[in-house]
C-alpha cells in the first residue's frame, strides 16, 4: 500500500465525495481489522486525504462540510473555571465578620453558659439587682477579652461589646415583657440571658 497514493490506498479518485471517503475508510477498516500494518496504512492514507482536502479548502477550491474534522484541527476544549458568584455583602460588613475556630466558639460559649446559669439561679428579689449587674459586668469583660484577643484592637472590642450588650438588653426586655404577661418570668433576668447570648455571638463571630 505504501507505493500508492492516499486516494488509491482507499480505493478512491481525487474527486470522491466526503461520504465516499468515510465509507471507504470504514469498509477497509472492517476488512483489515486484524492486520496492524494495513490498518496503519489506511489511517495514514485517510489523514493524508483529509489534509489534502483542507489545503484545497484553504485555497478556496473546495467547500468542506462543517462536520468534517481535520487531524490538526482537533483540539481539546479545556473546561472554563467556575466563576464565583459576586459577593453582595458590603465591604464594611465583611471587615467585621470573622470565621471563628472551634476554640473561638466553644470557649466563649462555656463562659456565657456559666453566666446564664448564675442569672437563672438568682431569686427575683430587690437584692438580686446587684448580683445581676455584677454578672452582666463579667459578661462585658469576657466579650472585650475574647474580641481583643483576636486582633488586639481594644477600642473596637469595647465598641462591639457595648453595642452587643445594648442590643441584647433591648431585645431581651421586649421579649421578657411579652413573656411576663403569660408566665412568671423575671424580665430583668430574661433580658440578661438574651444579652449574654448576643454577647456570645458578638465575641465569637465578630472581630
């Protein structure tokens, strides 16, 4: 087969259609499937015919169907990298959010659970206000400590703690007033518990 032209190897003439080229290749492949040397000669001749047709197309002498793929034009399309969705969170808010470690979550949680337990054990009397205030002060100090430990910004830690304390007391006061109408929940103690929960969120997930 090596002394023949590519067209002769495939048993074709130079004016053969692309369908005839494909059929000739398939027929010869089926006929000589057990002969490695002939199979290589058939594939070589087929590639050479396609290259000749490509050359004629580039010269404007031949129109090639779009489904015909030439050897040197077969490319592997690399997958496009996934585009991350745009982050709609404002930059100023991102600067306050933290990705806490397990220790940053569990250690403050343990401290505030102890403080919540202390508040829950207080008897709702007039003398309970002083211990309650001391417990709240301990929660404030703990929040400032945990926040300041992350980045060493004391003023910012105080600001976030005060904001968390006020928010927690206001929220707890509103919820406690509603619960006081249907149960014997002490409003001040309930507000303190909510404040401790908010301070835990602040000290764990803010910076």
